[in-house]
C-alpha cells in the first residue's frame, strides 16, 4: 500500500473518520491526500463500517458514563422520594424505578410483565414515578392516582393504579367518578384534590427530575447502575436484575 494511502487508512481506523491535520500540507499534498482517501474507501468500503462501529462504541460508552453520573447526582430523588408509591419488597436488594404514563401503550404492555417480575423475584423494591407526558388524559390519570394515594394511602393507590393502566376508555370526570365508587371511595374529595398544589408538585418534581436525567419517553426504567429507555421484555429484565444484583 502506498505511504499516503496507508496514512489515510490509519487515520480513518484510529480516529473514526477524522482526517489528520492538514495545516502543514501544501495544496498539492492536500489534494493528493484527499484523492488517496477517496480511492482507499472505494476499494475498501468495509473500512467505513468498521470506523462507524468504533464511533458508535465510543458514543455508547460515553452515554453509559453520563447515565452513571446522573444516577449518582440524583440518587435520593430517584430512589427515595416519599412522594412515590413503593411496591414489591420494601427492603429488596434491588430497586427498580419506573417513569410511567397511564396512556402509554408500551407502559401498558410492560405492566403485567413488571408485575410478574416483582412477584416472582420477591426481592425487588419497585418504585413508580408518575410521569404524564401524553396529553390531558395522561395528566388527569396521574392527578387522580396521586390524589387517591394522598387521601387514602398506598393500598388504595395500587388499586387505582392497576385500574387506570387497564382503562380502555378516556379518563373523564364521569369515568373517574365511577372508578372511585367502584373502589369504595367518595369521588368528590378525590376530584377536588386533583388540582391541589400537593398533587401538582409531585408531577412537577417528576418532570423536573426527568429533564435532569434526560428522560423523554415512557416507560423508562432506572436501576442502581443503568437506565433502560423503553419497553424491556420480561426475560431481558430478569437478566438485567440479576446483573445489577451481582454488582452488589
């Protein structure tokens, strides 16, 4: 391989398509270098794939490191907020946090699998972050659920949470009234509290935390050492929990 072409290949593979500094080249040398790069890539297009793989690997590593730093910086708000419902084993050795939206199709898909994961494992502390991002219906659902928890406690919240995640119709005032009645609660105090500062502050805090954590979609799962943005199948989630548990 000619020296110039070898230089071009080395630059591409070691710097992720970054070219060496050209300030010291003459215009003729610069033109020759560019031509050699072009010729080499035409003869060896697989180099582009290799270089892009290196670049993607570096970006993934940087993103993982950024996530770790954000987790460390926001540990208390993520894992220990008194505003969040806690299920599973409160003393579990693995904490799983879910940012969720009741109207999110993937949250609904994940719901039964997360329930099975927590139940079958027996040693997971499961934390729910109310994170309505899909419009007014999502917001009303979260307001209703949080109001129920603040007025009637964790057991009542869990019943409402389950009902809302499986609700097929729109969460109108009439629908929520019937839901409260079906679960044995007086509807009006719950409806009155939905817009209270105590309720809205929970949602606002979760949105602020999500912004800080660069979370923009649901479901997003947070564990000790990682964030999982999007739906994760049950078997994969079990494997991830095992890996986190092995970390100690």
